[in-house]
C-alpha cells in the first residue's frame, strides 16, 4: 500500500535548485502512519479545548458576550495564521527543512498555552493577582491554543505535500483522517475517564488544586483537577506524536539560487515584510488554476453546512432528549454518546474505505466526496421531522441515526478534498519541470528571430497576471506565428502570452538567450475545444503561475480561508435567527449556552403570524426552532456543494485522478 522501497516515497527536485526534496524514514508499512502521526496530537489538543474551554470560562464568571468574542479566536486565527504560516514556511531556508522548525515552535507554543489554561488560577496566585488575572490568562491561552493548532495543521499537511508523491497523496491523507479520528475518539474516552484519581495524574491535579489561594467551589475544583490531568496527558500525546513525525520526515533544506536572494531574504523586515507577504498571498490567490478554485468553492458551501453540525448538534440532541422525558444529566450523556458514535463511525470509514477504493475504483474519490455532501444534506434535513415529533421515542432514534450516519461524510471531508488538492498541486508542479527543456527550445527559437533588438523589460505583476490567464487557458502547443518574410511576431492574444512566458522563464533564470530558430502556427480551433480552460497537465503546458511544492503551504493556507469564512457567516446568520425565533437565547456553539437552552425559553413560545400549529409547537420545544432553521440552511448549502462537487468531478476528471 505504501510502497515496496524507499525510493517510492522520496521526493526529488529534478535538478531545480529551489525544489524541496527529502525522504520518509522507517519501514515501508509505517512510513505514512509515522509521517501523519502529528494529526493525532493536533486533534487531541483541539479536543481538549472543545471539551473544557467553555465550562471552564463559565466557571470563572465570563459573560455570554465575552465568550462569543473569545471563541472568535478560532476562525480568526485560521483565517490569518494558516495562510501566513504556509507562505513563511514555503520560503524558509532552515537547516532542518521548511516545516519541522516551525512545527517545533508550534508544539512549544501550544504546550505553553495548554499549561497556562489548566493552571491559570495557580499562575494568578503566584503573581499575587486575583480572579480577573485568572480570566485574562485563560482567555489569552485559548487564543494561543487556537493559533498553535492552526499553525500545526497547516504545517502537518504541507509536510505531506512536500514528501509524498502524487500517487500516494490519497493514502497519506486517508491516514491523516484515521489518526485525527483516533484523536477524537481518544478525546472522548479521556474526557469521560477520571484521570485526576489515577496516579501520576492525581499528583499533578491534587497539588495545584490545593495551592490555590482563591475561593473555589467544590464542583469547580473537581473540574479544574480533571482539566489539569487531561492537559498533562494531552501534552504527552502531542509532544510524542509530533516528535514521531519530525523523525520520519527527513527534509532537505531549500537552497537559495544566488547571493542576491540571500541578501533580499535578510533585508525584508518589519512592515515591508508583512506587505510583501500579503502581496504574495494575493498574487497566489488570483493565479490559482480552475480545478483548485473549484475545490475552494465546494469547500466554502460545504462548511456552511458543517459548522452548524459541529456547533449545535450536541445541543440539539440534548434538548431533544429532554423533550422525550430525560433528565438534564441523562440528556447530556445521551448527546455525548451519540457524538462518540459519530466519531467512531468516522474512524471506521477512514480505516476501511480508502484501501477498498484504491483497489476497486481509484479514480472515484471526487464522486464519493460529492455523495458524502449529499448524505450530509439529507441528515441535516431530517432534523426537521425529528424535532416536530420530538415527544416520541422514534424521534430520538431518528436523531441518533442521522448524526451517526453523518460520521461517514465527516471522514470523507477530512480525506477527499485534501487528497485531491495534493494531487493537483503535484501535477501542476510536474508540468513546468518536465517542460523546461521544451520551453528552453521555444524561447531560444524566438529570441534568435529578434536578435539585435533591445530586450524587453519584465512586465509588472498586474499585467503578468492578466496576460497569464490567456496562457493557462490556451492550447499548450500554441506558439508565436510570424509574418512571412518579416520575421516580426504577430501582435495579439498568442503573441502576448508567448512573451509573458518568455519573460517569466527569463526572470526565473531558467534560460539564457542563445542562437536558434523556430516557429509554429497558432490554432484557434484548439482553443475552442477547451472553453472551460480544463487542460491536462501535459509536460508542454506551462501554467501561468507555478503552483509548485515551493508554494504548497501557501495554497493550503488559502484553502483554509475558504473553510474558515463560512464560520463567520454561520455565526452571523445564527445570531439573527436566534434573535428572531428565540429571543434571549445565546447563539454560542456547543456547550457554550447549553445551560440556558437545555431548559428552554418561554420567550420563544409565541407563534409567528402565518405559521402552522406544528411550527408553533416546535417553537416551544426547548429552543429547537432556531436550531432546526440553522440546520435547514446547512442542508441547502450542502446540497449546493454536492452539485458543485459533481460538476467539478466531471469537468476535471483527468486531473482529479488520484491513482
């Protein structure tokens, strides 16, 4: 499955001085699991925050408004940190390689933040401060965890793109999904266990608990003791898994092309460096190929559906269970068990589906991903009948079934888009490498015709982007057509694109002017055969911008922007929905407002004009009206994502192939 020899998982640079290269250490069967082991560690940290951050901040006395601001740290850091971290690591010349030094920094940062969160009260006492300082320390540490986890996610996936060949990208990302699923299940089990009573965690939890000088309620003290015990184990898991990945990833450092590049690298500081980073991000974003952009669009619509599921499904299950007659504690336990079953099914799908697909239908992954989005749409739609008939036992069973079933779609979400994106990046990077000799001959032939003429200056970034779009969507064999007897290139679409290619190759230092001759004719019919710009990555096709492993981290960061933006949309829409349907209710996700919504809201019981009796009854059912409305919006969005994914799978079938 992984490969029979060491060379199968080695990345070569094909003679290009800037191409990353390296190998994966370890036995053949363990190389991909070891390389992706860090996904388990990152997921364990994320599970810790999701499980403990909300109740801990509530126990410290934070208001709902403050909680909402705190938990905007996640999407905000994802929007900023991942693209910047990907781009900065893309340009790193560290002796350890481009990713591992930043991974070490990320592990240190998340470890310090987890320690600060778990021991916030003790740190405040040590500094001679009170509860206000404890709150401030806890909030800052949550920000630190969000930033660190986002950075680690970006670096872990970029490492897979750097070191795993295109043929193994699907399997590598399947391993990431498996290990992330294992982290989720482990997080549930660890959270349910009473680690604070088990040696040596009892020593850690007990000693810090007793040393606090602040007045602590007994229940709050127990929760803090459990948080410290789980934090200690989570730190061990994170450090061990990332150490395993760092050992398996034998990166070779990126090589500089020239001394002038070395000087330029050190001269970029402060505000100028930030501006340059933002400019490069914008340049890369506007130069992505159509297949990659289609993946981004699908992910945008898909995550408008996934965020309501992740944020509000536990609350929905808990409220549904209360309506069916369960006590508050039992309803919370029911929601936790259902979400654990959801994570377990997701893990099983990630384990067993990839090898079956690889063996029987290796090119069916894009269609399978689209089908999973359709499944998610159906599951979210089914929350409506489950809520309408909430007093019956059948509604609880239906809710249990639809949430667990969605675990299969969740596994595909963690696997398919990243595998397809990895293949696209590597295929696009292979095109200019294989085509360098072709481009060299063509440029040499054109420059000989214009010998004696003055060299043209490189076009500006904006003009280059505009003209390069024509090059991407043209036939790869298109060349400059010269007027007979004149030897002058014909101006127009073809001539502009060819000059852009020549300027780019000359700028990159890949060719130098030399004697030669060559010309070819431009065929307009070839261009008409590809109206959508869907070109195979033929060796002769030179993409308008080299989306290569040099920029893999940047592309992954931009991909994360497409995932994070829906969270802001969902937060805004859910706030408006709750304001209309459930006045006084909090729109905070998951357990953030569980205490209020679990007991329902009499303010939301009034019937809206024109609604049916069933809808009016639904509004009174412990805040289910707003939740179901959000889920229905997610269902519609997921259906749109399904259709877009099917269209992309059909349109880009040749380049989406993961075999």
